[in-house]
C-alpha cells in the first residue's frame, strides 16, 4: 500500500516539476528581495500562503477523491494541479533562516529530560 503511494507520488511529482518552476517569481514573498538584488529564488508548494512540504500529498488526495484512486492520466493530473496548486517564492536567505529556526526549535536543549 505505502509503496504504491510512494511510486504514484514520485511519478506525479515528475509530471509537475516544470509547472512549479514556471511559477517562480522574481520577488521573495517574505522579505521582498528580488533577483536584481542578487537573491536566488526558490519556489515551493504552499497552503494558505505558507510553504507546505505536504501540499503534494493533499493535492494527490484531492485528485483521487475527485476522479479515482486508480486514475493515472498525466494530462488530467496536470490540469487538476494547475487549477488547485498554490505556490510561494522565497529567497535563499529566507529559506535558510526558516530552516535554522526549525533546527533550533527541534534541537534538544541542555537539561531537558
């Protein structure tokens, strides 16, 4: 069961990487830096305006609900993705700061059982 889902996720991801890259903006959604200022932009899937690493799973679930869990039509998936996906463009500095904050939050503090 999980292996089938993982394979489907990987196959569907390959079909939409070009669409995701095409939605890259030249301005960071967080700090408003631009590529003209030397910032490198990264685009990811989002949910309600926030980067969401699990957005692809929600989109696949919505696709399966609307059509069928066995549906694998590439053009149908791309059309569904274009209609329902949300993107956020962030600069490398903002991505690094968010990752650092996440690591600091997840790090085990001294004395914490």
